[in-house]
C-alpha cells in the first residue's frame, strides 16, 4: 500500500510576497486503519438493513421468488 501524503501550503502576510511555506504531514497508520474500519462497518450495517427491508417487503407481498433470491444474498451477513 502506498503512503498518502497531505501537503499544506501556508501563505504569509502580504509583506512576504511570492513566498510560500510548505508543510508536509502524513496520516498515521492508526488513523487510516480506524477510518477504513469505520467506513466498512457503516456500509455493512447500511447494506444489511436495506436487505432486511427488502426481505420483509417480499414476505409482506408473498413473493417467494424474491424472498429466495434475497435470502441467498443475506447469507453473507449471517
């Protein structure tokens, strides 16, 4: 995995024309991992809840084919 760097450009007062200061900052591995795990968990929950609603809708509509199709997808979440 390639490191990603964030580059900030700071500008001084107008008296220091055409001078820029660059500061480089790397995101720590811990922050990257935590943010990735959080996003994964949020997307997992969202997809599971959406699939639950679709399954409940199929049950309410007595649509056996749709229920079977969605049940196969739901096995990943159990």
